[in-house]
C-alpha cells in the first residue's frame, strides 16, 4: 500500500499529481481547527439556561441564545471524534505496537483527566455527586449507564473522553483491518459508515422508548428520552462509527482516493448543515446532519497542509490554541460553573453577561495554557515512550 497523498480530482488514478512526504506533515491546519471545535462546545455550555451557568437576566434572550447555540456542542464533539480517527491514522507508525500506542494515549489523556476531575470535585461537584457516580466517572465507565446523573457527572465533557477510551482501545485492531482494504473499495466502506451514522437516529427513535422525555427547562422538553440520547449520542460503540469514519477518510486521502472540494466549500456546507440541524429533531441534529461536511472539511485541511497551501488555521496563534484545546475542553465547564458560583445568584443585562462570558473564556484559555505547559506537555514528553524504547532509539 502506498501512502502518497494525491491531488483529488476526476482524473484517472495514473494521472494524479504526487505530493511530497505527506506523512511527515504535522497537519497544522487540523491542529488549528481544534480550537474552533472546542469553542463550539464552550459556547453551547455558556448559554445553557440553567442556574449552574446562566448569566443573562432576560428570560426570552436567555432562551433565544440557548436555541441558537444548543446544537454547537454536538457539532464540536462530532468533529473531534472524526478528527481523532483521521489524525491517529495519518500519524500511525509502521512498526508501532498496540502497547506503545496505548502508553502514548494514556500519557496524553489521563493525567489531564484526573486533574480536572479532582478540580471539579473540589470546587463544586462533590456537593451533589454520589461516591459511586464520582468513581465511575474517574475510571471512565460512567458513560455506559443510561442515566443523566452518570453521563453528565462531575465535568460536562467527561462522557466524551470515556468514548475516546474505547476508540483508543480499538485503534490497533481497526488500523490493521483497514490497512487490508483495497484502496479502490474504500468508498464503499466510507459510504457504509456514513449510512449507519445517518440512520442511527431513525433506529433509535423506532426501537427505544421515547419517555420520559428529557426536560430542557421548566416549560419545555426534548423530543428524545434519556435512553434515546444515551444510545444515539453517548454510547461508545455507536460513537465508534465516527472515529472509524475518520480513519477510513484518512486512508482514502493517503491513497489518493478522495475528491477534495476545498476548505471554502467544506466550510460553507458545514455552516449550512448547522442551519439544517436547527430545523431537525434532536438526535438527527447531533451528528447526522453535519457528518458529511465534517469529513469534507477535515480532509480538505489535511490536503492543504500536505501541499503546503495557505489556510487560516495554520498560523502560530491558531496552532497554539489548538495545542491547548484538549486542556481547554476539559477545563471550560469547570470555569463556567465555578465562575457562576463565585458571582452568586445575580443575573445580568445582556452587555454585562456577554462581557462576563468573554472574561470566562479568557480565564479558560489561560488556565488551559497552564495545564498544557505544566502537566500535559511535560508528562507526554517524559512518559509517552518507555525507557527501553528510548534506549533502542538512541
């Protein structure tokens, strides 16, 4: 199997243009895109009309903002899941072992997770989180329980890390499987996974009970039950489809089997998919409406980097924000909830509330930088490779 990234076009495979050393590219544009995705999650949490984070005093404005932004978090999470599979496949080492891969992922993910778990418990979560729920969250098994008390416990972002745990556990086996696929058949595998993702909400609505519905606030409820939300949105084997899709798209790009529509049109389609999500039922809006633009955007950014083309996301600021985005993803809801706690019970006018959200965003970025610089980067450098492997390399 070759790993030349080829210019996607309608030309025959023998006429494609080869690109230089694509697997050496660090994909700075995809790193830069990580922060906008994390920001989408931030803004969906910052505008929740619940006492733990609400800042806007005007009831109508608070609800309007929530309706406008409530789907952004799901979009950001879907982007991260697909991106994770794409990047890990792109950077896969030919002679890597499963044990070495798992060690690197553990060193990258779990120290940050434990620190933010402890911080959330110390600042607010211990007051209302049962010990069994807190321990399930700490060991990343809480997402397997179809109960909001478990799924959204401690830190709002933790459920998605529990999904990532399953992704990483599955990656070595999936990678070996996908390497055996005839490149000419990748389009069928990608189409199959896309179909499964898009039909998941339909299956969920038809098979799982639709009551009791999730209560969004005192006057309205969602068009899905807790079990439906859990199955279609949070259950790791179901979200593994997103991760595997990212892997297959990476293989298609690496083998010159991808038709690139470019960053501009991918972005336009993604924006359009959000409008469609606003008009769709809850479970469809969470990823079915946006999954195709997501893979188009990720592939377009990777191909732009492989060809050393200019993008808005590969400048120094965006790459730095992308590097701290994992810490930001874990910390932002802690900053929002604890910030709200420090501010007391007052609600504010629109200008003041907006300014406070900007301030909380700044605090989230600064604390994320500290976590990245003091914990994530040093631990990753020190512990991601065993001493024996370092000695062999030396």
